[in-house]
C-alpha cells in the first residue's frame, strides 16, 4: 500500500467497520455522562428505572428518541407531569396475601385511561404507559408528519390524529370517561395559547377525574372578546411576568368552570373540586407551572388546596334550580372587564 492507503480504496466498496471502535455517542449518552443532568430529580428518576432506560438504549424503535437533542428537557417535563398525575390517581384496590403482604406494591394502572392532549412525539405517553402498565393511554395530536416507531413497542398507547378544537374531540373524551372503570385523567403539557382554555372546557364538560395542565405561550389572537387578550396588559400593570399572569387567569377559569358544573341538589356523595397551581423548578425550560384540578370525595383532603363544595356553596346563595352562570364580560381594555354572576364561597379561602 502506498503511503499507508489500502489498495482496495477507490473501488466503491465501503471500508470494513472496526470491531474495537465504540459506537458514536447519542444525546442520551451525553446526558448520562453529565453530572449536572443526573443531579436533576426527574432525570434521576428516569435513570433509576433500569427497564425504561434499557428500552431507550437498545430498542431499535426508540433509536430516534436517543438521538433527540432535547431529550433531557422532554424527560424533565414528562416526569414533572407524572409527579402531579400521581396525586390525582385514585388508590388501587390491592389484593393482599394471607400473610398480609401486598401482592401489588406498585400501581398497575388497571382501570385507568389517560388522555394526552397535543402529545407530540409522546414522551409523557411513554412514561405513563411504563409506570401504569395496565392503563390505556390515548395520545392525541394533529401533526400527521411526526414519526412514531416507538408505539410499536408500547401496545397500551393508541395514537389519535385529531385536533382538540375539532368537533369529535369531546366525543373521544366522553368515551374515555365512560370506558374507564377506575378514572379518566386528562393531561396536557405545553399547550400553546388557546389550547389550554380548550382543555379546561373539555374537562369541565366531561366527568373526567382530573386535569393536569402545563400552559405554554400566550394566545395570539388580538381580539377584545377572546379569553386572555389583556394578559400582557394586566401583567405589565401588576409588574409580573406575562406567563405567570396567563397561568393565574387559567386557574381562575378552572374555578369558574368547576363552580358552574357542580351539582346543586345536596347529594350525600356529591363530588368536590380541588384546584391548585404549582411550579416545578426541576423542569427544564421556561414553562414549568402545573395547574391541577380534580374531582374528589368528601373524605379526601389536601391542606394546600382550596376546595369548592357543591351543596354548601349553592345553599349559601339560596340557589334552588341549579348553578347560576358566573364569568367575565370582556371589555375593549383591561380596566373595563367585568365579573358577573353570584359569588361562590370557597371553603378554606381567607
């Protein structure tokens, strides 16, 4: 060979691979070698789950995920949502052995249905399907160009190519609530603009157990009669960050929708709504605020939540024929908006 060049080069044949050469690192390997990344609690939870980690490393259907440059951000968002979702899952009736030991120390997810709005590639759906192996995950997104080979390895996930603003979305949620023997939970991570309001409407119109929502950017429609139009103006006046103002507005909308959909008849087992908003600083990215709304029974409680109870609220108002509409009438500027309808007394509010 001249100058160390193999004589076979130039004949069109590729060089033989070197068996001793390590394969090139992917984004997943770089994340696992980063001490700062491993210090994140959400990344640590992902790494501790050896079965899921091995699937990302060796399953050919997950190869595109391992190469994804923002896999670290996707993992923190998914596990941040998982922490909030676990608060909403009703306890599983676990069977015990004669000795008293529990046969199912981990929640199998049997009887649960998760509806994942605007799922994208579906990192949250993957995490839910893995942590609740017997649950059904409905992965909803309107982007037909997204490649989803990993769904071949996740039989409990079904992909629905749908727009959540479409007319068939409510029917899908209603069917999921009906089919769920234990609970149906609606989740949405990084819903852009008005999609967050749409998710709240779908939750309030259905009988879903809970809604876990992580809002994203503000609405883009500049119309005075659109919800959230004056968010930037209000944030500027209050000297707070616009996204924080948007999350607060959505939190108020959840309260309004919840109080309008409660039953006023004084049933003994009437459900209550628990609504709260929490920021997860371990989620990487600019949007890490979670809104959680759940229907709960009277014996449940959480000191960090304000609870709106149906019967007491409407009896105090003297309402006999059902809940009265309460909401906001839009104005052409922030100072001209008006709150209309009767005020509902909230238990635990100062």
